[in-house]
């Protein structure tokens, strides 16, 4: 099992020997599960039952963690899926509706129901923002409980019904604990595999850098639906185990406190981690045992604990355990790109087509941001787009990259129109971009951030990643190799393992270029890449951009540094108040009277 001890959920460095890296990540899990396995030998049945409960809760939380901790979706009412699984298995095994079903078939059906309802509960996340989505999941939890109460002929209503019984050797306290521990180990392994895959990285990117995710061709709806399926199945399976543990279930067993426990376990554990939320689940399951007189106040206790964690360690348990990122970084770091390595990473297929922008107009209310602009981005050429603040440069870039839908005009690529307002389609056409304000996953390592750029090049499915099958391993090998190469190209390889939010602003700009290169782009659009860079860094950036274009890539460069623009561009378009003021070669633009007086200065 490969799992993390740091806040990102994904191992950052291979600098240490592989076995030591693996051991450091796996040992805490072995210790926790090993300790749980020893409980029946060193204690009584009561504590074995508590350990069983923690294992069942963790099975649910491990799936929910991908939704909350990784994808950042506030699914609070997940007790609904526990309830669904508990009633489905109990009803099917009990034969209330159909002839009694074999136990493990009933668990399979429950997991299937859980997957389907997991998507139904999750769908609002595609449209609703944060708290509205949280409310919708709570609403679902209430509906499920009400159905369990009202549908007496099947669920027994308020009186309830017996949970499914397990056959030997799992029909003893010890046997059932080991069965649940086995399920918990399996769910940890599967979710850790997802977390360490291109899917896990994409989920974190959806959470922290959604706009960048779209530019890399990652489909948020597809990603979210996949994890809703997975988490729903895990939660319903856990529900079946919960019903067995309870021996008899009534709707009151599935109260709001449980939903809060699952959710807070992830928050105090730390976003984007597996070990943190596992520890969070264990702590919250044990808490009422050690604070028995306060058991009725459990929600209050959870809230206090959450508040304490937010105040003392905002990154949760995972951040406390992230020792690697406490080491000080070398100061006076110089970024030294290696443009000569570019042929190894860029696509060798050269396109002859250009991006042709015709008659684009876009207003924001009364502000006419772009007013009938034409321009071409040609392969192997650098096209500079300059103009005063507010002249429409970034808006133009956003129209080409599909973030804005223009009110009129077209963006063509080799004779075919690029779909307006569909940014996630551009990566597939080989169009990459960077952002005026770097959009990165701060809690992710530099290498992970770059690997996110290659997400769509992977071949394996989510299920293959979950089970660590060969295509997943192959994808990871290739992505890591390409990521390290991209970092060498931009000169950041020595920072591969460092959390991205520890980087200097100039380093983030080069990091975004490395991420864009992972798409092996035919076109690269750079939004003020020299902003905040020193003179030396700008010179190196210029050389890098020039070499990128020499490799056949068409570059659109939005920039305020006139020296850089005139130094490296083949063609320049000057915008003013959303219109083309001038277009031509650098020497033509230098002599353009209006440009000189309006923008370059006398
Ligand atoms: N999302 C938006 N909503 C409303 N107005 C916007 C929006 N985006 C841009 N604008 C307006 O459109 C105009 C063009 O903005 P844009 O950011 O494209 O200019 P720019 O040339 O990139 O400026 P800068 O060099 O300062 O980045 C400005 O007046 C800006 O205020």
C-alpha cells in the first residue's frame, strides 16, 4: 500500500531510496491496523466493538475523503448513504420484499445502490456552490430517514428490523472485527491508489485551481461523478456492516451526529491526506468513550475539537505530520532553465495550422472590453499582445482559451471553429496557457502541480488506478518522468518535492510554464509571464520562450515588459480600449506614432 503522510495526499519525492519512502508512508497505517487487530487479544469485547465501529466508519470516510478532502465538495449529509446500505442489506437478507438473498449478494446490491444514490446526492455539486450543495446533502439525509420511518412494511418504521448476520468465522466479535478491518484496509489501499493517481491530483486541482484544471482538459463533471460513485458504494457497504454491528437498526441510529463525525474527521485530519482523516476517524470514534459523561454533547465536542484544530493547526493532523516541508529552503535560489531539453518534451508532430481570431467583440455590461479584434497565432512564431491596462489583452486570451464566450466573432483553428465558452476543449486541440495570477495547488508539491498538466495523456481508467493495475502504473511512471523533465526544462527540478505555496512568485511563473508544457502543446498562450521577475530572470524567460517557438509552437504573449516583447516577438498587436491600435513587426510597431504616444511613451 502506498499512502501519504503529507498534506497533499501524493508522495512528492523519490529523492530518498524507494523502500524508505514506501516504508515511511506505509508504517503508520500498519501500526494503526495492527493495533486494532491486537485489541481482542489485550482487551475485552467492548473495545473490540469500538475498534469494529471505527473500522466501519473509516470505510465510509475513506470514500467521502475523496469528495471532501480531495475534491473540496462539502458533502455533509453522508449518513444518508450509510442508512441506505444498512436498510438495503437488512431488507434483502431478511427477505422482507423478495425471497431472502445470500449475505454477500445483498452487500453487492447495497454497494450498487450506494453508487447510484451517491451520484444522485452528488449531482447538485455540479451546479450548486459550496454551502448550497452542503444543504442539499443534508436534505437528502432527512429524506432517507423519513422514508425509513414511513415505509413500515419494508423497513419496520420506528420499530426497525434486524441487521444481517454473518456466517462463521465472522459471527463472533473477534471474527467480525477482522472482517471489518479487512474491508477498512482494502478501502484504504483503494482510495490511496486513487489519491496517488492522475485522478487524485485532478481532484485536488478541481478544489484549488478549478480554472487551471479546465485549461488542462480535465472534466470536472466526469471526475466528480466518478468519485461520487466510488464513495457511495463504500458508504453503503459500510452501512451493511454497521447494521450487523448494531444487530438491530432503527432510523434513530442514523442521526445527524454521525454525519458531523464523518465530515469533521476529514477536516481535522487535513485536506488531501489519507492518514490524517484515518486518525481523525479513530479519534472521533474514541472521543465519547473517554468523555462518557459528555456523550450527549458529542456534536458540541466535535465542534470544539474542530475549532481547536482550525486555530492551532489549520492544515489538520496531516500538516502537523508533514515534517519534510518544515526544512528551510535555500535562499538566493536562481532559476536556470534548460531550453535545449525542449525537444524531449514537446510533440514532434508539427502542425501547419494557425489560430485565426476574427471580429471578436465582448462587453461586460457597459464596458466594451474587446471591440472587433482580428489576430493570428502562427506555428513557430511569437505573437505579442500589448496595450495599456484595461485594453482587453487578458479578455482576448480568455476568449481564445474558451473562458469567455464572445458576443460576436469566431476563433478558428485550421479552418474549424473552436467551440466558444468551452475552455475544457482547448487542451485536446493542443492549446495550453498560463495565468496572470498563477493558478496552482498550494498544498501540492511542485512535481505534483506539473504532473497535473499531463492528466489527459493517461490511458488507465479510475478502476485501474484504484486497483493499481499495470496501465495505471505505466501512466504514473510516464507522468513522473515527463514532470521531472518539464521541471528541468524550466530550471525548477531541485524544488520538485517542495510544497508549491513555499515557492517565490517568479518560480510559480516558471512552474506554470512547466505545467503547460506537459500538454505537449502546439500553441502556448502566456499571460504576463514576466510580471514580478528580475531582469536576469526575464532574459532567461525570453530565451526559453524563443526556444519553445523554435520547436514549432505558436506563442501568444500578453506582456507589459516592452523590452521582452520587442526582443523576442515576430509579430505584435497593440490593443487600446478593446480595439487594434496597430499590428505589425516589432520595428513597425516601434515607429508607430500613436503606439509610441499612447503606450510606449515619447
Ligand atoms: N469579468 C469581468 N467583468 C467585468 N469587467 C471585466 C471583466 N474582465 C475584464 N473586464 C473589464 O474589461 C476591460 C478589459 O480588461 P482586461 O483584463 O482584458 O484588460 P488587460 O488589457 O488585460 O489589462 P491589464 O494589463 O491590466 O491586465 C477592463 O475595463 C476590465 O475592467
